[in-house]
C-alpha cells in the first residue's frame, strides 16, 4: 500500500489553497482496496475490499499518524449501497471512530469556505469532495444570476452560488435534515438562510410547482443520485435523466444554463449528454454543450463523475 506521506505530498497545493477537505488517497492509488478522505481533523476511511478487523485497525492507525488527524472513521462501501445502507447502517458506517477520539462534528474548509462535517453520522459525511471543481464553477458563474440547486443535500452548490454573488438561490431536497444542515453551512459563511430559500420536498414535484408559479432561473443545478425512491416513484439515472432535464428546461430562463452532474460508473459522458439533449429537445429547447469535466485532481484517473454545462437558447 502507498505511504500516506507520499500521497499527501501530491495534494500539498490543496492545503495551500485553503482546502482541508479533499481525497487524500483514491482507489486508483490503493489497488482498489480503499480511499481516504480528509476532513480537517478527521480521516474517513472508505473500504472497497474486505479486510479483517486487525487490518482495518492497522490501516486506520497508519492514517492516524498524519499530522493534525485526531480521529479516523470507517465506511465499509457495499457494492450495492442503496438497500444495504438502510438495513446495515451501523455496520457499514460505525458512529464511533476506529482510531482516535470521537469527533461527532467539526468544521473544515474547501477553498477557504467552511463546511460542517459529521464524520460518523452516515456513509455521507456532509460534502462530496469529488464535486469540488463543479462547486468552483458555480461560484465563478453565479454573479447576478437566479440559481436553482436541486437534490441539494447540504447545499454546497447553493452556498457556492450565494458566495459568488447570485441574485437569488433556491435549494430543493427531500430531507429536512440535510436542508437544515445546509442552513448551518450558510451561517458558517455569515450568509442569511431564510426558510423560503430551502424547499423541502420531491424535486420533480417542485420543478412542476415552480413552473406553475412562473419562477425561472438563469442556472439550474441537477445533481441527482444514480438511484432513489420518492413520491414520483423509482428514479434510475440511466433511464430517467432525460425527463429530469426536460423538467429543468421548463424553469430555465432564455439564455440560461443547466449544470448536469452524474456519479454513475455505468453511464458515460456521451450517454449522459444524449439523455440531457433529448430531454431539452422534447421541451423545444436548443442547447449547446459548453464545458465538460469530472472530479478534482485528488481523484486521479477517476471516471465515475460526469459534469456538463449546457447553454440553452
């Protein structure tokens, strides 16, 4: 296995840029066995291959020796997470650290922006580090724009838009818990977080409701899971992304943009593009793909995340 110090040397520029939230070791650097995310004083060890308890503890202790790390939490990543994550939560994501003292909450920065992280709370700890380039893009392209952030989770994109000078930002998610978490992230940056900007409920229902209200946005962020169950039924990205893009088109103002993201290894960038374009055309909108990119440089050779920027007529 690679030496943690050598891997951290490759990421030294991120710390210099004010980021204490990043992937310190990716699976392509560990022969597919594990990945390690750093979140300030906490390490989050993601296992993708079975290890004995002794091996887990030893690996955690190795990363615990990194300067500044006070606790290492364990996430056993199942091949099929959507069911197992619900029925075996404590086994997959033990609430207590496997090494060090408990850190139930902490604040860590990404490009100088503080985020509330809960390393032992769930398989997801508060911020998906692979989307850092996409958050940076949103911050750089939000000035004066009306922004809709769907599947908002803890509102990283909405916060980025607000910090980038957006005229208005709406965050939509099916969980009140994560929206409240997003409001806490706003507060950490000294931003107001009025309830009317954090819309609880099914994204598909909200897109329809916003259209009926006549609300339109200059930038719509689509960051759906690859699979989900909701009031609208079962969502599968490889089957349903075109429908989502079509609904987004109906609330995108003329000349606006749609930022599409998909974390799904089974769907290629061209496949995602075809689905998005199909959904937009069904709504009579012409669109051009302006940019496409993926995860940050701390995810070497990673192909799971696809990010595309679509400019609508």
